[in-house]
């Protein structure tokens, strides 16, 4: 597949936390989202709380390609706020890979 034919990599990450950790999770999300959005290969990085499930977080992420996703996962802000932050607090995690329709 040539670079012109490559489609962005898109996925949803769904995480569940303890209700009492919500404020701490919220505090981690700001710096993580802001830094992630500044990455050259990051097209979209949007965290959402799920309405009616106050301790469930969904992050919609989209990257230019696999190299951009790898760069995101190797970044200092990912290590600090996701690997050593969110991941330490989460009770469940699920990733849904998305396929572009058009």
C-alpha cells in the first residue's frame, strides 16, 4: 500500500474507573489530551465521559499512520499520564478498532 492509499488509524479506548477517582482522572486527561493533540501524526484525540456512566471514559483517537501511533505510545506524556496514570487507576479497558467507511 502506498502512502497515498493509507487511511488513518482510528479507535476507541473505553476505560472504567472507581467513582472516587473521577477528579484525579479528569486532572490527568487535560495534559494528556493537550500534548497528544500537538503530536504531528495525531489527527484527533478526544476524551469523553459517558453520559449515565459517570466513571466510564471513552477516548476517540485517530493517527495519520502506524508510525504516528507508535510515536504517541512512546511519548513522555503517554508514559506519564496514561501508562503511569490512567492505567494504574482503571478497573477495565477495552479497545475498539475502527475501519473508515469512506
